[in-house]
């Protein structure tokens, strides 16, 4: 199963980012999003692409729900 996961942007290089959550880092492309993404922003990563930007409060709520539901925690 592939889940879309909220992650915090920790680096940006051109159209690519590295995002992190719970110690897991993933590379993702900004090619399909038309929003200004900055370091520290929370984004939703799915299948190697950033699909949306969200505020930190919404991200934290979603992450807590995922942690509560998934037996092994969030594994981006």
C-alpha cells in the first residue's frame, strides 16, 4: 500500500526536495505542484512527488492519527 505522508522540507535543490518525518528522509519532486515551497514547510509526499502543501497544525494532526492507526508508526 502506498500512503501520502505529511513531511517537513529539509532541503531544496531546483525542482527536488528532501523531506523528513520521524527520522525517515525521502526525495520528492516539485514538478506537479504550483505552490511556493520553502525550507521548513510541511508537504504531502506521494509516490515521489509533492502533491500539496499544508500548515503545520494540520500536518501534526494527520501524523498523530497515522501514528495511532499504524502499528509500526509512520514509515514514509
